[in-house]
């Protein structure tokens, strides 16, 4: 006997585990137990095998591996005693998987036990087989199970019936063998046997069409009679559940009748009477009674139509809806959802009750009711239903508002009878829950607004009123800002008045006030602020008298930490300041947005789930916007004709810039002169890594507001970059050049010539600067041609100019002679020199180079050194 | 079909786990953790049904709390939710009669007896018996047999009366 294992009883082990205060302690106890059980297993200890297996089952429940005990189950099952067999079968069901080969070994023991003289052992074997049988076992043991269906003890018969279900699920071919035995079981009086026989019958019907036909013909009448007896039976105490006679049997009977009656008018006809009896006679004040009614309703809905019954059924559901029990209301809504496709009219009659359920205290009921209401809405009831829902929106729970607004918006979009009503309802929703609507909702609203030219004035005035009362709702602010930008002139002049409107007086300054408040509001996010800037630019042309004030507001964003805003405000300021002649053309009213294109695109991009307005803020750690939905792009490219939006290049470019180059500049700062690294980093950040092609195309996109003006605006902006550069700080000058470079017509990249790389400012001191231009021969990616250009900004001439470079071992460097050794001052000329670098680790490491420049200034030797590690990464 | 019967306490500790489709032990624990997370965050006066996608889109979960324990049944669309609630009631009533005033500790220390009781109520995911007196009779016979393995003959005699 093993000295370790035997001492602790199951009870003691459980106690020890329960006494553990931490998970680590528990693991230690379990480990120790498992070790002693393993030891006992290897000693082939017979006395405590079943105790050890019981322990393993407990350990298994706690989530520890117990595979080493699997063979023990088999040994116990093969033992002769009842306690061993019982634990062995329990372990078999809990620890083993039908896919494991070990299971094959148990088939023989099972066969013996199915033929055992003790019916309890037979019961254990049936239970195990019913739980874990594999297809092979099912085939091998089906004859035994079939025989047991006629066993004298009803407990064995009912278990055999359920075991047969597993068998025919695993091997559907065997179904026909069971049809006749089941037909005779269905005539039994014993409730348990009848219950299981009905379940087996239902499963036979699903796997075999022939069985279904057979049972339909031979057994429908009998089953109807059984149900009739059950409904009218006197009180049977042993099957009573809260005063209802064997509700579970009735439910099973209703279910099998549903299967038999579905799609067959004759069978349905046979059961009409009894269904009506069940529906009217069952008491509905207890859960058990309601369970029967619920099942009955489902059966009535599935069998062939007999009008009267369906109305009865839906009325039962209507009664359920006002039941105090949450569970009953919940299932009623589920069932009504199914019933709506069968008899929509009957469900419509309970609309008022369903609408009440939208206001239920239980969130899952509210959600279901809302979905049901959504299905009930049609052209005739859309107006009153929407009104109800919007009224409820005002008082609903915060966390329900998201769902509710989404559904209301969807209803309004789908069924709105006219645009005026659509706009009114959307404004109401936005005012109530503007922070909960998805982006596509207000995008859609803007599209509708542009398509309703006679309502522009009305809309912009309504929005002006709305923003006064609901300025805290982001979506209201956005739509209002957009509309005021576009239709500001209609706002102040009361143009396009509708009869129902009250005139309001709004001055140009009032309109600008709204936008100023919006842009300064601290909760406004990037999208809103960027929209404000665009609106301001538009208003500067619509309201010439406010031009100076607008310019001041725009200027305040020049120092914004958000790159997008900073850039836009600098650009817009220049437009207001210097380009009055093209401004009015530039900011013309948007062309009407094409609804078809928009809805098509929306359908296409729907799975990508546009983030909700209150969702993740568009910031990454150092405060630069990801600009994923840069609003300017987003809104304006609605008008562009090509369906593929370019804006995806925006975030990539920014991320590249920030992700890639911060790293390289950080590593560089360790090796170069410390005082320079700061500005270097900034320079690198902004001057490298930005592939001009992408930058260019997206900005061009932005300004394609009016397609005709495309050319002029691009040119205008191209020239615009110069004055900005001169006024900017020298250290950041080159950065701005680079960014604005993009405004030029997008450089066409010859595809076959390999990728193009931006020029690199390799070295810059107060007087000397070196710029590298890169090129590659197609077909030899590891070789880079560098053309170095040296220029001298000081007033003196440098003579005996020598440039030297060194590279690490994985690179090979070839220097060609320089074009000259004299570098004239004042930037009047330059020296060029060609370098050829071969990167043996192309794709893994990037270029790095140490340089030394020596020259004579007034015959004095001067030496400058530096390291370049900010080469484009894939050279 | 019933997919699983689970009993956990209000700390999330499993007290009874029975899956009718085999699940590896890690998956079982994950399912239990997920269920516990859902259940302990539910408000009090809400329905007992949870939409559960552990076993596919159509599976549903019914739970009921009894003192410190959550009783949970996961099942597919072929079962009636309200009837499953009654089934849980039968299960708990049976436990109550077998242990005379069942409490969490009874279930912890007699988990294999609880399994035997459950096996008399549900077999292979299907309901065998809804009468708790029938279940108790069967369980009593089994435990008598357990205590006195040689009483097989005597039990057979008592059975003969059923024929």
C-alpha cells in the first residue's frame, strides 16, 4: 500500500483545499495530492482506486489537468463491485473525451454491463453511453440498447430511449431500427418513459424523413389523445409542479405535435381542438402554466394555418406582455418577434403594450421590445411611433440611449415620408442624444440637407436655435457648424422662410459667435474644431464685414499642438490674407452631395464600424492627431467622383513620421553632439519619412471642393508656401518646406524605377549644409547612389574642401571625385560628389555613416564631423 | 438539447460542472469565468435569461440564485426557457430532500452524489425524469447498493414489485 496517498480521505482533501487562502497554496495542495495519486496509480493500488478517482474529479472541477487518471476509470469500470463501477462511470463521463482512443477500450465493459443482471449497473452503463458515445461505440452497442427499450424496469427503458437519441445522432443510418420500438413506447402510461419516448421520436423525425411520415400517419391521433388526457386529467401529485399536472410532459407533447403538424394540413387539423383546449384551459398564474402556454403558442404558429387559433395565440402573448414576471415578458417578446412574419397584423394590435415594454426597468426586455418596435414600424405608423420613441429618449437611461438613437435614426432614414420631417426628427434626436449617434448618422443628415435646396434656410435657422439650447451635444454642433459655414448667408437674411417658421434676427456677428464658441469649447474634439475652421474660411467670404474678426479666430489655432489644426489655420490664414481674388471661388457652396454614392459607400464601409462620436479620442500620446477621420477629407471627399477615398494615406503618413523616425532620431541622439540632437530630432521628424506622393494626393483631395478650380487652387497654394517659410523659425523652416512641398502637383513616381526617396539634410551647421539625394538602380536594391550637394551660406569662400565618409562593416562605400574643391560663399554655388553605398544587410539594417569635412577658411584649417543615422529606413 | 449544467458560488468558485458536449478543462474554466462575469454584474430585478453565445448563436442561458449559489443551465433552441426554470426548481428541490436542507457545503463535500442525482434527471443533454420523488427513489436505491454491495439480490426483489 502506498504510504502517501491512502491517508487523506476525499473529505480531508476537500477540506485542505478549502482552507487555502491563496491560489498558490491551493496549487501546492493539489500538486501534492496529484503526486500521491500518480504514485498510487503506478503502484497499481486497488484499495483506494475509487477514492483517488473521486479526488481527481474534484481536482478536475477546479480546472487542473487530470489526464493521468483516465486509465483508472477503465479499471474501475471493469471491476465487479457497484461502488467501483459507479465512480468509474462518473469519471468516464467527466474526464474523457469521445475522441480519445482510450474510449475504445471501454466498449467491451459497456457491453457486459448493458447485459448485467443488476439493473442499476445497466442504468449506469446506459447513462455513460448516452453521454459520451462515439460513432463506433454507437454502432457496436445499438443492438443492446434497442433490446433494453423493452426491458421490464421502466427506469432502464427511459434511459435506453435517451441513449438511443445519442446513437441516432452519431449514426443516423441506425434510425430505422428504432422506429417500431418507439411507436410502442409512445403507448406507455409511465410518465418518465413516455417523456423520453417523445423526445426520441422528435429526434427520429429530424434525422429521417421516413420516420417523420410514419409517425405522422400512425401516432398523431394517439399523441393528441395523450395530451387531451393530460389537460383534463385529475390531479396527479407525483408529477405536479405548482398545481399543474406534469407540465413537462405537456410541453414535450406540444413540441412533437408541432413537428408532426408542420407543413401537413391533415395532421394540423387533428390537433386544432386540443391546442385550443390547452390555450384556454391552462392557468397562467404560475410559471409552469405559462411554460405550457408559451409552447402552445409556438406550436400554433408553426402548424398549418387555422386563423382563429393564431389570434388566440397572439392574444396569449399580449397577456404575457403585461405579466409582472420579467421572464414571461422576455419570452413573449421573443415569440412575437417570430410571430411577426406569420401574422404581422395580429402583432400590430399589441403595439401599445410593446411600446410600454421599451420603457421596462429590465434592460434586456427594453432591448428586445425596441427591436420588435423596429420591426413593427411601417409607412402608416412611422410618425406616431417615432414621436413616442423620441419622447422616451428624453427620460431614458444613459446606457440605453445609444441603442435607442441608433434605432430611431434607422427608422427615420428608412421610412421618412418627406425631407422636412426627416430633418426635424433628426434634429430632435441630435438635440437629445447627439453624443450617442454614430458618425454616419450625421454624415447622412448632411447629405440629405444638401439635397433639399428649398429647406437650406429653414435647416440652418433650426440648427442655429438648436445649438443655443443643445450646444453640449457634439453632433448638433458639427451639423450646425457645417450648415452655418455653407448657408450662413441664408441664416442672417431669413431667406427661404417656410410658412411654419417664426422669423428670427441673426446678425453676421451672431453667426460667427456660434462658431467661435464651438471652436473654443474645451470638449470639442479635433473633428469639430477642424470643421469650425473650414466654416470660418467659408464665412470669411460670405460675411466680408467679419473678415478681420474671422482672421483673428483662425490665427488663434496657429499655435495648436494638433498638427492638422495648425496646418489648416496657417493655410486658411494665407487664403484670407493674400488670396482674396480666388477666395470666393475656393469657398463656393458645396455641390449637392450624391445620395446614391453616399449610401453605396456607407453600405460598403459598414463593417468597418465608424467609431461613435464619443468613442476613442483621436489622440496618440504626444498630442498629434491620428487624423483618421480628418473631417475636411471626410466631408469634402463626399463630392469626389472616385469611390476610393485617399484619406487612408493621411494617418499612415503621420504614423510613419512619428513611429519610425522618433526611434531613429532617439538612437542617433546618443551618438551625435548632444546640444544638436534636439533640433535634429525635430528636423528629422519633419523632413524625412514623409513620402511626398501620399501627402500630395490627400491635400489635393481636400481642395477639390469645386472641381473646376482645382488647378488654380493648387497653384495658389504652391506659391503660398514661400512666404510662410521665410517668416517661420529657422529651425523649423525646412520642416514646413517639406510639409508644404506636398502642395505641389503630386510627383509622379515612375514605377519601374524603384521607389523614390526624399532628399535628406545630412548635415547642417551655421554655415555649411549637406543634402543627400538618393537613387537606386532597378534590380539591385542593395546599392544606393547618393549625390551629395554641399553649400556654404557664410560670406567666405572655403578652399581645399574635402569630404570624407566612413561606414560600418556591413556596408561598402565608394566615393567618386568631387566636382570641385572650392566652395563659394553666400550660397552662390555648390560642390557635388557622388557616393555609392552597397548594403549587404539590405532589408535588415539601414544605412549609417560617419562624415568628416575639412576645409580652409582664410588659410586656417577647419574640421567638422558628424554622424548620419537618419537615412530612409529601407535603403 | 441541454448543453451544460453548472453550479458556481457567489465568489465564482465552481461547485458542479457538467458539460454534455466535451470541453477541455481550460475551456470549461474560461466559460465559467465568462458566465460569472456576466452574472455578478446583473441587476437584481431582471429576467433570468441571458443571451449566450458560448455554444453558437442560438444557445441561451438560464440562471437562478439559491442562497450563495448560482444554478446555470445552458441549452439550445429546442428547449423551452420557462420549462428549464421548472427543471432547475425540480433539481434544487431534489437536492433539498436528499440532503435535508441543502447548503453549499453539502454540494462541495458530496459532489459525486450530486452528479448521481443530476444523472437521474438529465441524460446526454435530455431530460429523463421530472418527478423529484422518482429521482429520490432511484438515488436512494443507488446509495443503499453503494453501502452494501452485496444487497443486489435484495434490491432485485424490491424491484420485482414494479413490473
